[in-house]
C-alpha cells in the first residue's frame, strides 16, 4: 500500500488559507463560543464538495498536533498539563509570574494577564480558547457533510466519525481540566450569549455515543491511503477512555481486547527503521536499542512500526507546513552560564563555537543535548522515584538507561572549560571536599532528561557553527512526527479496566509486564497490582505523550465512581472528591494525593539565588482539581450564566446547569 501524509501541506495552500479564514474564531476572547463560518465565502458552497470537507478535516488534524507542537520560543502547550500533575513543575525561575504558587495565583481573572498572554509560564488560556476552536472545526464538518451529494452514506458516516473524534477528544480534555463547561455542537448563524454549563457526565455520555458511531464507521488504517487522518484504532482508544470515565469497565476492556488481539498491532520489541546517532556521537554515544528507535520521528509513522495506532505527521520536505517542537530548548536544563561552577570557581560548561580553537567534539553538549532553558522540569519522582519496582531501582529499564544513551543525568555532563582544574571531569552539585553548593539554581539547572523522548534533530541550527546569537550549532528541537496513541497504552488501559472490575485479577500484572519486558526491565510485577502501579507505568511509558493532568483526573473520577482504593488505601466519594479545598495532606481527589505524595507542591519554601525569584513556594490546592472557568467567558455570556467551579470567586452551587446533553443541544438554537 502506498502511504502519503495528510497535512495542510498536502492540499492546496490557497484552499488551506481560505479554510483557516472561514473557520477561524475571532481573536477577541469575548467571542470564544461564537464560531463564525461566514466571511466573504458561503459555507453552503464551500463545504458541498468532498474537497471542501478534506480541507476542513486537514485543518482539524493540523490543529490536533498543535497541543504538542507549539512554535513558541519558551513554551510548549503540553507543559501546562504536566505542571498540574506529579511529574513536573514550572522552572523558569527568572519569571516572577512563574506558575508555582498555584493555590494563590490561579483565579478566574488570571486569564486577563498571565493565562491569556502565556507569559512563558503556562498555556491555560490557550487550552480553553484553542480547544473551543477545535470543536468549531469539527462542528463545521458535522453540519455540512450531509450536503455533499457525491458521497455515499458510508463515506459521509466516515467523515462524521472522524469529526466526532476531534470533538470528543477536545471535550474529554475540557471536562477534566474545567469540569462542567458549555456544550457547543453546531455552527450557529448569529452570536449566542445565553449559554449554560453542561454537566461533565452529560458531556461524557454524548461523546461516548459519538465514539460508538465512529468506531462503527471510520475505517482501519490498513484500509486508508493517508496517514495522519483519524482511523478506527484511534477511535477505539478514545472510546475506551470514555467507557472508563462512565464506569463501563467491561466495555472498556472489550475495546482494548480488540486493539491488542484483533487489530493487527503489536509491541515493537526489536530495533527497526532508521538509526539516528544522536547528533554528536563523540559527546554522547547511543547504543542502538528499540526504545531509541521507536521514538525517532523518522520511524514513528513508517509501515514497519506495528505499534503506532495513530500518529501526527509533522515533518517532511515542505517544512513550512509543519510546526517546530522545541523540546530541547524548553525541557532540558539551563547549563550554559556561571550558575554551574567547578570546584575552583570557574564556569563549568561553555558554549564553544565549532570553529574555535578551543572546540572539542568530546564536549559538544550544545549539539548533543541542545541549549536548554528549562521552562519546565521533572520532579524527583519522575527522574528517580518512579523507576523503582518491587522496592528496587530497575537497572535494566531502557527508558531510564544512561548506559545506552537514552537517559541523560547531570553527572553525564563533563566540565569543558579548559581553564579549570576539573576539565574533563563530571560536573557535581556540591564540592566533594568542602560541601559547597556549585549550582546556585538547581530548580532550573540540575535535573535528568529522558533524552530518547526529547532529542530532535535541527539541521538548520546545527549548521550555524559560528553565529553570535548564542545557539552556535545547538539543536533546539525541530519539526517531528509525534504519537497520538500507541498499543502500549492499550495494555495499560486494559490493566486499568481490569482493576476496576476486580483488583485481585491476576492478569493485571501481565499487561504491565508486557510493556516492561519490551523495555528490557529486570523487575517485573509479581503479585497484586495497585492503581498506583498502573499510573506509575503510564508515567514511565507515556511521558510527554499522554495528557497527564487529564488522565490523572479521569482516573480520579474512575476511583470515586468504582469505590476501589488507591495505593494508599484511600476510597473516594463521588459526591465530594472534586469539591474540597485546602493545601493540607489529607483528603481531596486521587489527583491531589498523587501531587502531595510525589511532587514539589506544598513542601514549603525553596531557596534559590536566581534572577527574578529569590524564594520559590510551590503550592497546589484541592480545588485546583478543576481550573477556574475564565472570567472573560462568564462576563461575555451576558444573557446567560456559566457555572464557576468550586472554591473560586463566583462559585454558586445553585447556578443552573444542563443535566442532559440533549437539553443543551436543544437549547443551542435558542438565541436571545
């Protein structure tokens, strides 16, 4: 079968630009819920042909990858998902608005400053505004597909199914980031300002119905000529999560059984595809292994890769059609300045031009690891704690192996300043003789990196061997294909479904061990498995692939709904697990318990001597289970009332909401 890539670059650039204009929501935040398909073009004419629908679908597909690929020099959107989890915190310590003291900083009016402008600290406003844009794109297809007379009913249903996926994926994010939100299912002809929030569970019920339709009608990838469009496997994955969220655990298991046993996918267990040597082998050598190969952009979407269920194309000859992913700038430590010193007081790591007489390819960390600025950093749990199984650090796990080159520890950097007596020795956090701290900002400048996930070639920057802009050959990250879903996650979802059905099920460990055995782990699960074990394995396997905050909150709902205990024996109440406040260690949701057990939040003041912040206090409140509905959305809905979330200014339990999605849909046509 011949495969081609579906991106906006694969259709006429003119059509793509026209579609973007037709579908775009006004940049004015007050109109976030009034998508306007009208301009000088008439939608009835634009979308009455299959080429028009293909263009609209390409916009949906391109928009989806924008959550991972955000071309901002100091920000990646997905980082916001991770700092609202146990795996990461904000670390750009030179920014006074750094999202650290979340319990006090996060308010409904934050969108007027920090959130709306991003301010290189978080992307919460983006995740509200852009997600509703994505919903509007999908609604456009759903509304007009039946008008394309040349399509068969089967093809119309396939288009609808793909559009349902795009809409459901975004609502799945919204209901676990924001809780009860406005439900928008169509394109309206005039502005509507009397929206009412719809209950989380009602929206989950609607998208579950939609995904059941999608699984029926969207074709398998093997029956498609394009890679990058929604396929049946992706629909099954999302339907599985819908079933889990609603407590339909057996149905969720059945979907994962089909994915694992009947859909032609398989875990990749041996090296495959193209080998990438990592940029500068003299500095950092890569021993070829399956984990490294599996996460190289050039291998993610090739037919040989039987593990990919769906990926997002973001590389190719037409570079202008793609978006850079600056993973090596945003997610690597900021090491090239005087805040990391040698034992004799010199700057330990220098940015040395490749055409300089002092250049030595053994110490070219700019090219091997990039020029990081650490907008976000991992917690100690993500770097070290999560890698222990059966009470032992798993030395064989390829996903955490510095020996093969997949994982970079700070001690893997060696002093490249020839003027220091420590030249060629590993950098150290403290002077071993005096105990003096040699890194004055360990938040931003001292942490390990999953190199196999974040390393991306950047040929343009790497060719700049003498520039004065500070990059000098660094790879910041670049255009790169990315995974949306892999079969490994299906194993982990099946383990989760089994846990809710029967925590004593002895086969739960088998699903986790299948993933671990592929990673050459020496420690396998032997006895009863907890939900914590499952979430830990997700953290190891799906770091920077899954939406960690959303998944933690989905699991929080599942635990509350199922009555099953977490790893500490806590049982949650469906009535109040997401309606508590405070920063103490007791109570709250499973999401909150993971954060207080494993992250830097609520641990007191951290002292650093970095520019901008002298002390850092990371806090997270139980009420932050849901983010506040942006005040601008509430105030612009002048003829109706959106419900603010528990614990935030404006919360009123008596605010009317739609209990049934059907009622919310019926109300959409009522414009006052």
